[in-house]
């Protein structure tokens, strides 16, 4: 057991992952989520990002996860998901998602099919993966655009800004999270889920397919440490 723990810690350090102790610090009981990100500048990506802008953002900071925003009809911005640095680097290196138009490929809002294998987004165990210095782009490439909708995580974990930091800490530990969005307290409740709601009868075949799909997506989504 000790040797496995040492191995895990070594791999975590190699990947730059922050290791959390089993228990939160005592002073966290009197702190809220918003207090630890009060002085942070939120760096986000638009859904349709110019390649030159994506490169500039990745070169100018070391964040490993970014909110992705889009604009609705009334001009208001809407957070539509989370994109990982490692996934952005895969898109920039492959260039297959580059497009000339700064408009979505799917105006109706239906995401286009992804052009990559899931394995492309999984870092080798013994490697930190691609770095921005590994990306070589021409001047024409820099003028292109990328639609991030097919590769973002549309349902990242979110906590209200006044949640106890102890609770936030425990979420990171218990769920193995790398990122959590901190948002203003919700103004209304659209529903409530209980344990009984999750007791859904299903066929064995569809359940196994869903479980496999979920595990693959989660593996791809854990490719970046918190900033």
C-alpha cells in the first residue's frame, strides 16, 4: 500500500498535480469559496476563438482549465462549459479543426462530431503531454478559428460563492476534481434530486454502454491540474 501511495505521489508531481491532505485546514471552516479566488483574474475562451488568440492566452499564463463563454441573442454572455489546456494543445497541434469562418459550424446549436480519437486527449502516464512550445503554426494558421463546442465539458462542477471552503475541499478530495467553477448564488431552484430519483431501471446492455462511455469521457476530462 505504501509503495502504491509513493508511486501515485510521484506521478502526480510529474504531472504538476497539487496533492491535497486527507483533511482540510481548520481555518477553512470560517472561509468561503469566493475568498480563495478573490484576487484571481478569470481567463476565459470564447466558443469561437481565433488561433492567434488561443496561442497568446496559453503563452501568457499557466492555467490548465478555462471557462468557455458564448453570447445569447440579447447580447448576454453565458458560460457553456470548461475546456482543458491539454485539449486546446491537441487542437492546435492537429490543425484539423481550423476553420476560416468566425461563426459556429452549427448555428442551430447542435455540436458537430468530434474529429479526434479519445486517446489523443489522454496524456501518457510518464509525460506532461504537449506544451505550447511544441506547437508550430504558420501565419495563415494564426488567422484561422476553432469552434471549441465539440471538445469542451458542458457540465463542469459548480459551487456557490458562499459555500464553505471545507465543503469545497472535500468535493475535490472525494470526487478527484481538478477544477470547480465558483458562481453567484442561484436565484431560483429548477428542481431537486433525491436518491430515489437515481434508482432507474435499465437493460444490462444499455447500462454497460453508458458506463463505458462515461468512464472514457471522465478519463479524457482529467488531463489538467488546477491553476
